[in-house]
């Protein structure tokens, strides 16, 4: 592996081989998402617990401190919104010059396999890899499924992850599934990080799926809404960090969450 590529990945994936990415890119298709209306304020108390931010260039410039920032994974695909016909109709939105100018440690692009825009989004990924490899910038493929969350099954996710890796993604972000997730990870020759998906109903539910995914071989998480939309986001971030980096069980994570939540009340 080229020195530059290894160096950038080492900023994202910690010495224990694990990572906690915090995505705040939701506004690129949702607009001012609940609890993310002022992203700079949202992330400020959470930064000490996460390893990198997944963010668009606009929010990066407007709301993230350039001096004390965590490593940046730059969202570089978009062009659709919740009001449009199909979220899968994406294109690349950011030039390689801009990626370099912003000193991104990595870039992220969505692929919508099985949609009408499968070829288009896979071409986006391929083009991005072709550009970024010349500058030793890792590409994270996001195996998005749009509104069709019922597609979150091992066979489909394994297909998506493998294709993304075959096209050159250095890391793949995908959804956890409750059956055969280990097969999804084993079938992907590059590291897999777990996406959050819709906000979970209980805190324990979050801890359980993250712990299960890590046990099945994922190297970490890329969770947003289940963190900053939680009533106690700092407690959630600290508890998740314990699962990712300290091998905490769901029960132990819940205890950490409760302790931090109670301390805030005092």
C-alpha cells in the first residue's frame, strides 16, 4: 500500500483496527434534519468520542473547526432530495481538486445496487476511485438502499459490498442485518463499517446491533441519527465508543449510557 494511502487510513482506523465515524451529511438530501439544524453545535460535545466526521464540503467549511477538526471523510455524491422521484439518481458533486484542497482523509460515495440507477452509481464509484487512487485518497462506498429498507438482507448486502470492493473501494459502509451478517463481512475483501439506518426505538437496540456486527467482523460504525437524535447524545457516543474500542457488551454499554445520563442531571 502506498505511504499516503496507509497514512490516511491510519487516521481513520485506529491502532486497535476499529473506528467510529460520525456522519452529519444528511442535509445533502434531507435539508435541515432534526437535531442537525446547527451541525457545528451538534457535534461539539461528541468529537472526543469519535474518530472521524462524514460531512459535505459546505457544512465542513461552515460549521467544522479547521484547527481542531477530526479527520474528514468527505461526502462527494448527491444531486437528489427527499422531494425528488428517486434518491438513487446521484452524481459526483465534488472535484478531485476540491477534495485535495479540503485535505480530506477519505471520500464517500453512495451506490444503489438493484435500482434503476445501479450502473450510474457504480460508474460514479469507479470514476471516483480512478481519480483518488492517483492521489492516495481512500474511497468509502456506501451501499445505500434508499427507502427500500426491506432489502437489508445478507444476500443483497453481501452482493453490494463485494461489488463495491471489486470496483476499488478501500472501505465499505453497509447496513447490519440480524441474520448471516458474518457472511456479508467475510465476502468483502476490504473493511466493513456498519451504517445506522433509521433511528432505533431503544438505546439497548442500538448497542445490541453494533455489538453483534462487531462480533461478526465489522471494524466499526458510521452512526449519525442514533447518536445526535438521541435525547442524550453524549451518553450514546461514549457508550458506542466503549463497544467499538473497549469491547464493551451491550449491557456494559447501557450502564455507561445510564451513568453519563445521570451525571448530566446532577
